[in-house]
C-alpha cells in the first residue's frame, strides 16, 4: 500500500466518511472572493478580510506545505427524516414555542470531535516521518476548505455554495491536515461533476433570498444573522428568520441530493447524535449566563453569546402564531 493510500485508510478507519488529498495550487476564485468582500457580503465577519494571502494561496499556511489531507465527517444521513422548513414557526406541545437549531449543532462540537482524531493522526505521522510538518485545520484557519475538498474530489460545490457528495449529499463537515509530506493528489473515485443542473430549489426556498447561483450574501443569511451577527438585526429581515435561533438548514433540506425520497447512504458519526433539536423560546429569554453555559456544554453553539441568543429567541417568538409579543430583551 502506498503512503497516500495508507494515510487515507487510517482516516476512514478513524471514522471519517470521506478522505482524499488535495494539491495546493493558488485559489481559482481570487477575483470572486475579493469582489465578494468589497461588496460587504461578509457582513460583520471581519476575520475574512485578514490573511488574504493565505486564503488565496493555501500553501502559505504551513512552511514547505506540499498537499492537504482533506476529510469529511457525516452529521446527517441522506434521506433521513428532518424538520420541514416549508412550514412556518408553530406553537408546539403544551403551548411552548420552540426555536430550531441547525442540524450540525445538535450534537457535540464538530471542531473538537474532528480535531481530536486529526491531531492523533498527526502525532503518529510525526513519529513515523521525523522532520515532516503537519497542521490541523477545522473551520478555524484562513483556508478555503470547500475549494480544497473540491480539488481533492470529495464532491462538487452546489449553487448554495456547500459541498455535495454524489452519494452522501451535503450533511458534511470539512477539515484537514496541511503537510510537507509528498503525498499523491487523489482523483475522484466516482464522477463528482456539478449535478445541480437547472435546479434552483435552494435559491427559491431561501427565506431571505440571499442565494444566487454559487454565491451567498452572508449579510442576509439566517445562519450568519443568528451565529455571527453581533449587533441588532435589521427589522426588515425578522419575519424571514422564522423560528431559527441558531443556524438554518433550509437550503439543504430542499436539496434533491438530501431528499427523503433518496435512499440513505452511510451513517452519521455518533458524536453528532442530537441531544436536542430546539429550545423553548420563553426559557431562552429568561436565561442567565449559567443557563447558557449549561445548555451549550460540548456544543458548537458556544459561539453565540447570551445577548445574541436572547435576541434570536425574541425574533422567533415574535414570528410564532399565538404566543404574543414578548418585550425585546435588554443586553
């Protein structure tokens, strides 16, 4: 077995749904990224403007880097039943209004889950290959992970800008290892050409209309608004946010490649088994700092502050029929 095949086999035995190797040429989308930033479509995510040289040339992340080992964790199974975003917010059991959270955030924090296994692999590789360098990244380094995943053959980029695998769909989390090892860049084991075709379901279903083909205006995206936007949200967007209080899955729920009519393939990693799918909105409005810490133990939802969660819950409650209009929370 070649070194490349051996390492990819270790990744798959470590529980990753997919593993491939990407070459490290400069980004093919430098002009598009610059135009997107210049147009302010990144909203308050100022960190996206930093380290532009690395975003444009991923090899700069690690001195002497020659390739990136790209992996994907599966957090949802194609074809499994999920919540239906075509319906509006509802008052649920016992009259309690619930606020939904994105599927990836319902289990353990993927940063921790993925990094633990990737760091363990790096520790072994450092012993086996003295002098070689390795750096783990899981949504925290200034690299274009989706472009590297595309280059490695993990799937294609859908019109909603997320990676889609032809068999597993898009319920995938990406990470990788930048390394100086001379591994062979992989070719897709199966065709991963763009299969979106003329479909526009994600564009048509987006609550705020922030998706255009292969581009998202993050400043209007519900996921951005509930997770990254730190200041008050434009009231003109409140109604479109529905009952989402952390993230949004609408574009993935309507995607034919995640369709309930499709046969489920693969299985989600056990760490992402949902502990909860929603929160009682009125409870969130009454949370203390300790309540938030307790609710977010081992969760990636820690990124949202107490003030943000109360803001999101207030908007969702205002969108819920029959609950009335609670007073706006004060920071």
